[in-house]
């Protein structure tokens, strides 16, 4: 098998070392490293240790506050807000998560706004963590304006992911999905560029608005939304609910603030948590069982539940570790050496 074999503890230690060498405060480095470990653990290479290069670049360009101290406030009974003070999103979520859970249980439904954060990772770790607490969860965030609207040729939207988590009775893990409203995550295009591989023509267009299979041309041009006008409408929704609704940046404003640095997006994230018991009371387990009957009906005909592939990869990697592409591992070691000279 090709690639460098690492345990998940190896991945965690490597990520922490590089992030701290890059100047990130210890609490931020630990929180950010965990999202990279989660990506590798669950077979999501585009959101795994590759993102170490992305985070280090953002730190080097001065586009993230290395030692930011997130501040929690409570603007209303069912609302919480965390001002991330320009730091990475992971620590801001850790600060806001207990308040969100408590408010959802007290009110039945609650929302958490993360403001002024730098985001480079997937959303499923947040919604999965909430689903493990017995809550239904949704999360949304814009990014940089990399994606053209349906029928257009110039970027307006970010990749604008939507994530959803649903609690299931043990031993089943939560039902979770997380997808970009673009045809593919931007990291997938970057991984193809690094590997010198073409991409499907429907992934994006070049700077002149022409279809292309060259990943570099798409990165310089525009990505496409999935599902034509439907994906475009969802991308617009994400811009609104995780931008103006919570007083934060749109994707166009984020990339303007970047000023050509090529750093990770700055903006906001909206997370909504619902306590099923708020609607159902003592009948909550009965109705969760009805939901599981739907999942059984899906899998009984050979269809795959979203997240099942991640959980299968998780099982393997917890037992066997992971493999990192040779070139990526060499690039990370070279980065670490450059930071520790």
C-alpha cells in the first residue's frame, strides 16, 4: 500500500506540533488539530491533515488571530452568540456549545451564532457532537466567493455547506450529513491539482466562463453549484442565514477582506439545535424508533445512509490507523522544518 502509515495519535501530535510551531496558541492548536484528526479518521482526506497546510498559510498571512479569546453572550433566552475575535472557529464552538445545549433543553429549540471566526473545516463535527447529546442539529456557514450562481459565470457564493445531525438510539451512531452547495468541496479540487489529475467538467468553469477539466483553471475561475438552480438557491439561503441574519460577512465580503492573501474565509456560522423532547415529551423514544424504521427501510434495499461510509472508515482507522500520501506528508514535514529553524 502506498502512503505513510500513521496512527490517529500520530496525526494528532503532528497537527499540534505544526500549529504550535506556526504560532497558534495551545488551546486553539488543540481544538483545530482535533478537526483534522476527525477528517483523517473518517476517510475525508480533503478535510484531514491536508488542511494543516491551509491553516498554516492563514496563520502566516496574518489572517487569523493566533491567541483569540472567544467571548460568549446571550442576546435572548433561546439565543447564544460567541464573538470569536478573529480566531479559528473550533474554539469558538467549544465555548458556545454548552450554552446552546442548555438553551435547547430549556426552550425546546435554540440557536448559536459564531461571529468573527476563521473557518476552514467541515461542519459535521459540530452537528454530530450535538446529536450525541440527543439533539437534532443544523449548521450553515458561508466561505469565500468561489462559486458562480446557476446561469452565471462570476463567483458570488462560497461553497456554503449545510450539515444536519439526528440522534439515534444506541448503539447506532447519529445520522449525519454535511455537503457543500457547490458541486464539490474546494479541497477536492485542490487535491486534484496537487495530484495533477483532471476533474469532471461539471465541477467548474475557467476565468472566461468556459467548462474545463483543469483544476487549476477552476480555482482561478469559478466552481458550480450542485443541482443547478436548486443548489444555487440553497447557497443563497446559507449566505443569508449565516451572514446578514447574524450580522456577519457574506462570501463576497469575506474574499474582499482577504485582499488576495489566499487565506481561509472570515465570517460567521449559524447552528440550530432542537430537543425532540420539547415537542414529544415522554413519547420521544417512541418517535425516534419510528425514525429508525425509516433508516432500516433505506438500508434494507441496499441503499446507503449518509455518514455510514464515514463511520465504516472510522472503525477501520481506529483499529488500523491511516495512510497519508507521500507527497503530502513530505510537504508537512518540510513546513514543520521551516517553522522550527
